[in-house]
């Protein structure tokens, strides 16, 4: 039975990693499901792609608005560097960055009873020669930098002679000045993170999440992760400083955790229904450094949930769709390596829950960067009967946001906000990312097209297709507007409205 949520009565003040809808407006909508007002700066105040936000203005906003809040949920990448993407290349010196971090001390001194939850990403190492989100030299040396990083760490951890040789060869392909600059940037960011950890140790920060953005099994960033784990253990902070794969979903999960903590709710009980249990233990998702089983544990802990084995004890069924022991990748044009049968019993289990009016959350993880069209077209699946769906970007991005939805909408699955969130994720993740983004990219050369032309083409090609699919599946919503928030095809902003009888 769905219980009505209270009118918005409590406030969280937050900073997202940037102004994209998926980490801004959409998280606010989920917070409303739980009866909370998540107040964030307007997207225009959060910078734009490579352009950093005005950090002084953000600090002033937090100080001006903080009196009304019950607590703070802060991206330190936004507070200190002006955003997640700028954190990889802004030239600001360490003293300047540490001065910005000191704002959390001011917040705590002014409102000592208000908890501050924060997150700070470990700087990623992209494995391609694309400088869109990196320093300019990545366009020429990105792959070599990644290879140097990966094999240097692998050789150190395993003693493998081939990796030792590969690291040396890659290092020689990158000019010394670039190598020095890159290592100096990482060292600067590490010093900032350590200063944030000290705020957990002294009680200024209630919780500090250190997500690993776009990673692999080895690398400079993985060596940093191991060092953080050792330090966190030595300081006795393991329960307050989780370290796991992810990044963009952390505002979702940390808001869910904050609401659960402030409302003093017990753990949300989750039952797992994998579509391919035979391969699940062998699957490490793309852009992540550990098996998916570990991501399931980490993301449940992140939102204040726990896995149970008995459906009768569970509050939410998490249907996890995977295929084989590796993912495909829509954004990189990587096909699904293996298609395995999905048993009828998996669909039957979901149907039994739905027939009993119990929530089923579908995490679609067969591919990176989009859902599985085969699954969404399967006659045994009725998308409109799901409580939530997620298939965007990395496995942890979708898993964390789906479990955050389960926590925040646990008493409000039939609310307009929850139904719109379901329709949005189905259309964006399952339709646009998996299918129509590729169609759009095939319709014109994005590297040469004018940004206005790209947007016009997206509205002409994509919007009618999404609305036709939504009508056919009875989602109860239509797309009334479409934008490209970063003027490229990778991200999309869909504006939805309910269909009225």
C-alpha cells in the first residue's frame, strides 16, 4: 500500500558536480518524493562544461541560505574547483583550493548542529586521445598517459615484466614536461582530498564519499585509492568514508542517505533478482575497477539499504539485467560480447511483485552508456509497471541512482514525481542513449556540425520517436521539450509533462 508523503517540510542545501539535469533537477524531483526540498544553485551558477563555476558566489549562496537548511550535501569538486570536469585542469594553486575548502569550517562553526555530507572524486584517467574534458595535451597523449599509468601500477603490484616494459615505452612517448605537469596536478588534488579527510576526523564532515570516476583495475588513481583505504583504516573512519566506483550518481545516493539519517529510518531492505546469475560473479563493468558484486554492496550501503535473501522480508525487488561476463558500450560502439538466455522465471518473479503492488526497480546493466533494447522490447516486460528504471552511463551511475530512488520514493511510488522519473529514465537511457543517440550521430558529423544544427536535428529526429514509444507503452507522459545541455549528443535534457485524459 502506498502511503502519502508529507508536504515539503524539511530542507537540504546542496552542490551538485555540475548543472546537468541528471545531477541537478532530476535529483531535486526525487527528494520531493520523500517530502524534502533539495535546494541547489540554478544551473547557470554552476559553470558550463569546461567553464568553472564562480566558487566565491557559491560560497556566498551557501552562507546566505544555510539558516533554513537541516543539513548540507556538497560536491567538493564544485565547491573547490568549480565542477567535476574543471577539477582535472583548473590551474589554481593549492593554497587557493584549501581556502575554498575552509568554507565547510565556517558552515560548521555557524550551524554546529547541522550535518555536512560531502563527496570528492578521485581524478579519472581517460583512455582515449580526446581532450574535451581534460587538459589540452590529452588530445595527443591521452592513450599514452593512460598506458603509462595502468602498466606502471600493474607492474608495481604484480611484478609483470610485460607491464614493466609497456609502462617504460608509454612513458617515453610522453614529453617529460607533460608527465611532470600531470603528476603535479594529481598531487595537488590529493592534498585537497587529504585536507577533506581531516575534516571527517575532526567531526566537521559527517560523511565523505570518495568515488572513483571512470576507472580500471590498475592506474595512478587506483594506487591513490589503495592509499586512501589504508589511511581511512588507520584513522578508524571506514564507516564514514566509503570509497567505491562511481561519481555522477553520488548526489543521488548521498541525499538518500541524508534523508534516511535525518528521519531516523532503518535500513531499506532489498531483494536481488539477477537475470544472469551464472555470470554475475565474473562481471566487472566497464570503467570500473572491481566486480559488479562489490558495486551492489557499495551502492546499497551508500543509500542506507541492505540486501536480504527472502522476498517476504524485502521492501523492494531490484531486478538486475546483465548479459554474460562483459558489457557492450553504446557510446563507444562496442557490441555486446555475449547474449545469454534470460529465464522466464526472472520475468515471473517481477510480475508476482507487481501483481502484489510491490515495487520493482530495474537496473539495466548489459551495456555501458545505455539500456538494452532487447529487454525493453521483450513481451514479458511491461515498462509502465516498473517502480523505477536506470540504464545511464556506468554501472554504478545507474545502480546508485536506482537505489537512491528506491530509498527516496519508498512511500511514494504512485506520486507524479516518481512516475515522471520512471518515464524519463526509460526514454533517456533505454531509448535515447541506446538507440537514438546513434541515429543522431549517423545523421550528421557532430565534429563539423554547428551546435544549432545539432540541436535542430535532435529535435527533428529524436523527439517524435521518443513520444511514439512513450504512447505505445502507456507511460502517461510526453516529451514537451528537448535540449543538449553541453551542446553535444552525449547528454540530453528531456522535459516531460503528464498526458491528461
